[in-house]
C-alpha cells in the first residue's frame, strides 16, 4: 500500500485506480475477517483510513480542476 505522500502526487485517474484497488483490498480483508482467517485486524482500519484519504484527495483535485 502506498503512503499518503506518494498518493498526493498522483493525477485524478491514478487516484481513482488507487481507490478501486484499496476498496478491493478492504473487501478481501472484511471477507477474511468474517471467515475468521484474519489475524491482523488492524489492517481493516488502515484500509478504511486509506480510502478516506484517497477520496479527500480526489475531492480536492476536482475542486482545483473545476474551480
């Protein structure tokens, strides 16, 4: 998973791709947790935070583009 500093430099299309990838990872983690296979439950919160950060960056870049 990329750090927030490297994600800030991505353009809008790359951010949308990163968001889709992170959401897919989040889904897989939730599925593992429901089966009882996930020992590192902190990864769920990290994925949730990463989705929020990416969505915030997308919103900021769209405002700059449109505004």
